[in-house]
């Protein structure tokens, strides 16, 4: 079976959460007999189609961007050509321009959309896009939500609940390199134990300003790994508060990330807006058997981190409650260990790449069989 994925960006141009999910789906469905192509936009598309870990990633030229939406004239022809050879089209929502390409192509193939997130940031533009969005979601054959929490809380998904199913995003341990002894030595040298860890892109909805507000009451180091649009703003906040227990590491290698994950007391993920629809970093922490702290925002974060079972869930944007939760991990290593083991068990039962791949392959087969 040949499946064409379509999203605005993909490796090696960008490495965000949606891109990582598409890559994981491509890899995990390959063993189920699925051949994958991933069409995306690029400012510098190569003349040769790139091959990535067993699947190919053709590009169309990105002409311009508006309100986080990429546009391309060339993609209409490219999409039509690739869709003609595919057995099924797999879209990744949201990307309003994708809806236009879908209707323009009239490809007639079975289609599924993974619904990664509601439109949150561009709320003022949503009323203008909403008619096209609803028409697009009505036209596709199936919709995948990434957690039952998001399926329940999304006002858009409620409209299409009858055609929606839940397939959690999974990751495979073999996709992550083991840290070397040099990585472990580096980890011990940059931060003393105990410490809690955040890993991710430093964006407005990650709640990191709240985490920094909580740092004064926290009895451990707070390590922030990653870079992003608000990095300087966060560093200025730390300097203004004269904090000495917040450590910014910037971009780090995968090996060093794994060293940090295995060494930390727990993983803190203070995202406080619905833009954080799932939290793949939480799955990585669960895979490493770490207790987690996250916020209740009605999304998949509380599906990955089950309150009181795999860690603690606190109200969003509440530095006092967030600080209390971090101190509980520090003061109660037995609780942290118990939650970490439960997180590891939950990962093994719900969030492996193999489980996700089998679920998608079964959905693809149903849709293609129904179309014959």
C-alpha cells in the first residue's frame, strides 16, 4: 500500500512535533507493508527527492508564509502527481492551504487526517477559515485524534465524533541513541543532582515563564534544554529575579538529552495553553521511566501523564502549585520512583511506535478496502 502524507513542513527543513510524528508513522507502518511519501514545502527544494529512513520526502517550493501558513503554486501540480500514484492520502491538520489543495486536486482517493491541534493562536482569523475547515473535515474519510482527552475537549472534533478515532502518538526506543560515558560525565558536570528537566522548543505556550516564577521556592536545580523564540525573554526574566538555580543549556545532542532524561529526578512540562495538544517530550520522559509534572489544559498532556499514577498534574499558570509539585519529587524520591515505573509501564502499553504503526496500518486498510 502506498500512502502520501501531506504537511507544510518536514525533515530536514524542520524538526517540530508534527514532523517527528509523521516520521514515526512512516517508520512504524513500514513493517506493515506501507510505502510512504511525505510531501512538504521548502524554501530550497532539492532537484532530487530525498530519502529518509526508508521513505521519500519530495518537496515543493515555498513561495511565502502568512499567519504561520505556507503557500506554494508549484505544490498543486506536485500533489496531483503524487496523489495519482498513492492508494491513500494522509493529511496533517491544521494547515488551511492544505484544504485548498485537497479540493483543487479532486484526487478521489481515500483520505485520513490526523488532527494535531485546534487553531489557537490565529483565533481572529478562524471565523474566515471555519467554513473551509468544516468542509474539509467533512470531506475526508476518517479523522484521528491523538488522545481521548483532545477528542472530548475539542469543539471541532465533537462535530465529527462519529468519524473520529483515537491513535496516540508513539515513539520507538530504537530511534534514540544511548548516551556515551562522555555524555554522562558531561551531564554530571553541568548540573548537580537533584534536578528537574524541561526539554523542548522555547515557545509562548510552554509555560516556562511560570516555571521560572516558581524557581524561588524550588529546592533543586531547574534545567531547561532547547532554544526558541522566547529564549532571550526567559533569560532576562531569570536575571531580573536573580535566580541561581535555573540552567539554560540551549540546543543539545540526542545523546546528551538521553543522559539528562536518565539522570533527572523528574520531568516538568508546564505548558499552559491548548496549543500544547499532546507533548511528545512527555512520552520520551515516560519511555525513560521518569515521574512527570504537567498542567491540566484539557489536552493529551494529561493522557500521557495520568494524574497521581505517573506523576502530578497541577493547574496551569500557577507557580505556587507548580513549585509544590517539584518539591514533592525532590523530597519524596520513593514517590518519584514509583511514578516513574508507572510511566514506563504506561509507555509500554500505550505509546510505542509499534502500537501506533499497527493502528494506522489497520485504519489505512479499512479505508482502502471500503473504497474498492
